[in-house]
C-alpha cells in the first residue's frame, strides 16, 4: 500500500473544514465519502492550489493538486470509494448523480465569506468519471497594474491604453497564464473613474464594487454574444468580455470597439502575432481587426528558481540553439535542484513576462495587408520585445532555468524570424 493511500475513515463526527457543510448521511458509505471530500478540499486550501484533479485509475483513484502551475501528488483513494466520492461532489454541485455517460459542469458555493467557490467539471473516462475542480477565491486581493511586474515602458503603455475612449485590448496566452489577473488589474485601475463598466464572465471570479458583472449561463441561452448585444444597449463606457470563444462574439466585440467603447478581452493563442491569425480564422475581417485593435498583450507565468538550492545547469544543446543562447555561458546558467524550503520543487513562486503590441500606423498597415512574418518584422522595427527574448534575459540573469524558458516561451521558431 502506498504511503499516501488511506483506508476508509470511521463513521465519526465530520469536521466542517473549508465552509462546505456536509449533506445528511443516508448510507454507511456516505460518511467516508464526505470526510474524504472535505479532507481533499482542506488540503487544496492549505497548498493554495488552483485546481484539484480526482483521477480514476485501474487500481486506485489519485488526487492531484495544481500548485504554481505544477501537478502535485496528493491522496490515493481505494478504487471502491471512487463512485461515492464523485456522487458526493455531484450533490454539492447540484449535478445529476445518475448520469455517468456525458460531461457535466457545476458550481459549489462556500457558506463562509472567506471560503473559495469551486467550479466543477466531470468527464467520463475509461476507468470512471474524472473530476476537476477550479478554486475561485473571491476574497483574494485583486492585483494592481504595478503588481503585475511589467517592464516600465510596457506599464506606461498599458496605462495609456486603458484610458482610451475606444478600441479593443486583447490579452492572450494559454490556460493558466494569468490573463484574468491582467484583465482585472486593468478594470481595477479605471473602476474609480466615473464610467459605466460592465463585464461578461464565465465564471465571475472576483467581485467588484461599482461594476455590473454578468454571469454567462449557456443552458439558459445567455451566451457571451447574446450578453454582449444586450450590454451595448446599456450605455457602457468599458466592456470586459471574459473570453472570445467564437466568431460571433469576436465580431460583436470588434464592432463595439469601433463605436465608442473600450473592450477588454482574452483569447487563447501563443503570442501577440498569432492572435491576428486566430481572429481571421474566427471570421473577423482584416480591416475590422486593423481599425478596431488598440493592443495585444501576450503573457506567460514563468517559474522562478529557488535561490537556496540553485546549481549549475547543463541543458541540452538543442534547447540553447532554439532559444538563441550561446553554449559558452560558464556559471550563468542555473537550475534549482529542490530543497525543503521550496518543498523540493525547485520553485519559489512565479512571475509574469509580457509582450505588448501597441497598434500604431506601421503595425496597422501590416495587420491590414501583411503576412504573419511581415507583422513580426513590424514588431521588431518598433522595438517590441518578444516573450522569447525576455525569457532569454531571465535565463542569463539566473532567474529561471533554460528548460523553463523553453517550456513557456519557445514557439517553434515563430519568434525567430
């Protein structure tokens, strides 16, 4: 038996761990499931995890947590307990416990003001239903723009952008790259001004005073596109669209940016230039992109080396070649081996890197008529520092390892034109 494996707990008094009160016990199997569920949630809060993964496997069910972007092993639960645990979570999320053939999405609300709300996703798999829970901490302080850690010139550009009367500002990057934090920092900056600010989100992750926040409800027919159309009739000054997911939402957002509205939104792409290609794929005309786009902010969260356990790094030459780093860098390339201070992860937090493409006359011309390589050339001409270039600087400063730079900020040569 694994050292992490646990036996079924006794049917004893159940603690209220993170504000999720147990349902009434109806069978002898419910009490162990409740206790395990609450132990899992409590551990997530203790680790400051962003996600919980409950993964059924052939021999046992494994619980893993995402902490600082890394998956961390947790409990190992006996296989016979899996269905009871999933049923318990489904009850809390108000999902159909008898339906096991199709994915389901739900939400668990904490009964404590300081407790996290949880977004629940259930996915059928070969060994059973996998459950992923995203922890949404409403009480966590919203970062200000200075706290994002942008370079001084990029911060000044961002402040100027969000005080424009119209245009669309896109924040792009993969899942978990901090896009929502950047959007909220921008809204926080302008929320003190006498403006009508409305957001469309799925889900609403942080609560603002003096701002109207709309929760998407696709089952009821309230989609991003439908909510955006309604908001345009509400005399808004600033509109935050949580994510552009389809061509209809993209077109409406760009049309709004042309009619006296500042639109802040996100898009899943690798970097600022590829955002243009993605918008074209979604059916947004190039002339509308060129005229409506104010800026694209591409970002990543990079894992910072733990200084207590740093050691010389000898990465694979192919990584150095692709990142454009000379191989003769004695003593400059470091990695962290792991120590008790960093819980043997080699990581002491994360920091953001940002590529800010502010649309000017030259870039607008490239957006209208140029290929992707011509747009990249226009970026270089205008002094835009790419994500890859910034990652290289952090590598040579000893802030991150070569492997981390390659993992987060290398795009198969896209930035090497």
